[in-house]
């Protein structure tokens, strides 16, 4: 029986953070293995037009942007596999990434699993989500259901003089009550804060408490949560992984 391959870098997630990390580690000739989860391309794939990503004066389709980044990473040697990670074992070196009946060994690990929209849990929401009337990315006139700054309307109207309430007929509902970071398969062993976001060591936005293990994007960033900041964190994580490998004989 042959010894299993030990990857230099395994990247989990293919949003802006993961894809940028893939581009940088691939250009560094690290031959990264990129694991795609249930939503390849991340949250941007549900955005019809991204108007604030540098280099696109007329905007760019979110799905197309992630496809461009994927092609760029592939050009430099990144490899992609669609696997759902169940857990990681960070107590050994190389690190172990378990996906179903498969275990992948990695010298360094970049986790860029993003975040998922927080849902209300009301009856029918799950069945109608994704193009059937309930969305978390409004690109047309819908009612907005939320408790944060994004909430500018509602499903129910109230007459301020009589107090009478009425249901507002709409063709769709935009749920805007925040996001949940996709950190569950990794915590523990990695530390998360009260809201579930990854914790990093003081002085770094991407370095976890485990050497050679990095986080990037919306799974750790609860402040900015932009495509461009996620990309920047992916870049930083990739450079840190490259440095770690150089220092440890990778």
C-alpha cells in the first residue's frame, strides 16, 4: 500500500477568499488542493451584479467574477475537488481533513468557508428559498424582513390612526437578519467567538492559534464582509502559508 499524498496547502472554500488564496499559492508553485463545499463560488454566485469590485467599471456578474478567479487559479496549477468536509484533526502534522470516507493530509490549511444567511425559521421559508419567493439577495421589488440596517420595509402595515393592521401582498420576501459563519466543522479544535466567528492570534487577521492553519473571509470577518476584503484576507493567508512552509522545510 502506497503512502498517501501530503498536500502543501489545502484550501477549504471557493468564495473570494478561498479563490484568491488559491491564485497566490498556485503562483508560488505550491500546487494547492481546493475543496468546494455545497455552494461553489460562495455568496457572490447569488449576486446578479457586483458594482464595487475594482477593475470592473460597469460592474460584473457575481457568478462570472468567481468563475474568472477559478480559471485564474487553475491556470497556475490549483486543483479543485467538490468535497464536504466533516471535521479536521489539527493535533497531528500533517493536518488531517476528513471528508466522508476520505482523509486528506495537509502541511498547511486555509479555511475560507464564508457565512450563510441567517433564516427566520418560519413555516414554508425553507421550501420557498432559492428562486421560489424567499431570497437573501434582493434584486427586485420585494418586502424586506429584517432587524438590522438592511431592513427598510416590512410584510405588515399598520394604520397609525386606527391601529388596524393588514398583510402587504408581495411576490417575494428578502430576509436580512444577518449571517451565520460556517465554522461548525472546525470548532473545536479551532476557537470561535460568541457569534461563531473564528478567533485569530493578536496582531494577525488570518493566523489561528494552530501553527500553519489560517482563516480568511466571512468566516472570520464580522466587520467589513465585502468581496474585496475577503480577497485581501485570502491573499494574506496564502502568503503566510507560503512563509510557514519555507520556514519548516515545506
